[in-house]
């Protein structure tokens, strides 16, 4: 299975999870962050589907393509889980605008903060690698313009 197909699969699955997540938004400790988790998961799924659509244009060595793929997939899933936990636990230190008036236990705040940071960085790095792969052309290819 190609990276493009697997990105599309994970994107569609994240999108589905985001849709289902909408059902529980009113029942989490902080519905505002729950709504952010819902929309963020939908957005992450959409981004993975969009990247799958252009993946054939990405020119990278196989190892770099694999690194970008795994960073995007793991980072997207992990970030969505961390944001959902923020809503369930009602944490606010990592999301002060959406968490105003809510406070989680210190260990919950630490897990959410670490999750949003540790999974956000790979998504950013994976996206940068893909942009790098989209910038040029394969050796020997002629320019269409």
C-alpha cells in the first residue's frame, strides 16, 4: 500500500472520528475545548486527505518520505487525542483561550501540555518535509513552463 493511500485512509478515519466526537462535545468537562477537538480532528483528517491527493508530486528519497508519513500520521492522531483529553479533563494551561475557567489536575495539565507539544512538532516537521518534496522536480524531468 502506498503512502498516499495510507494517508488517505488515516485522513478519512480521523475525519470519521471527528464527526463521532461531535456527539460527546456537550458532555465533556469543557465543551469549548471539546468543540476544538472535534474541529481540530476534522481539520487534521482533511489535511491528511489533501496531502494524499498531492503525494505523487512529492519528490523525496524513500527514507525521507517514510519519515514525513509517520510524523504526519502519528502527530495528527496524538495531537487529536491530547486535545480531546483537554476537553474531557477540563485542562487549561496549554489552551488558555479555550480553557478559561477550567482547571485540571496537575498531572492532567502536564499530559495535555506534553501531548500537544510532542505531537505538534512532528506534524510541523512532516509538513515541512512534504513542502520540501513539492518544491522541486525529479532529476531529468523537464519543466512544463
